[in-house]
C-alpha cells in the first residue's frame, strides 16, 4: 500500500521496486507523460505516480545501481509514444527538453 507521486497517484498493490530519476517537468518531461515508458538499462519501464518538478518514479523489476542509464527518448522508446500519452506532438516534447548542467542531457546520435 505504499505510494509515490503528488497526491499518492500510484499506490502499489504488492511489494514493488521504484527507481527515482532526476528529471521532471522543469526539464520538459511533461506531467502528461505519466504512464509512458522509458528505458532503464535497456529495458522498458513504466513511469508511475505523477511526474514531479524534478523527478519521475519508474517501476522496476528489482534493485539496480545508482547511476544506471535511463533513456527518455531514443532507440526502443520513441518520442511519438510520449506524445501520444501526453496528447501532443513530438516536436513540442523535443523542443521542451532542457539540457542544463546537472540535469537531463540531450544527446543527439547520428543515426
């Protein structure tokens, strides 16, 4: 019965591992993208709770190391998926992502 997110939006029905990723709506990861998926060490994981100003909570299948790579958008998780969940277009999400020091890093790969 433990919860995470503003207003206890996610309440676990069973013991659940939750990872906290230091990116939130202040970085352009919109609140409407709650419920979408990101890649944690190459595996798709669901964003749970409400996207906070400085963090998202991600449901995991077990313990992982601090510093494990999280891909918000890229191979295996398309911007169009986030746009569909947030009821917007991919360009709005792409242009809204911040890349300031110590925050989410936008890395563009030639591909």
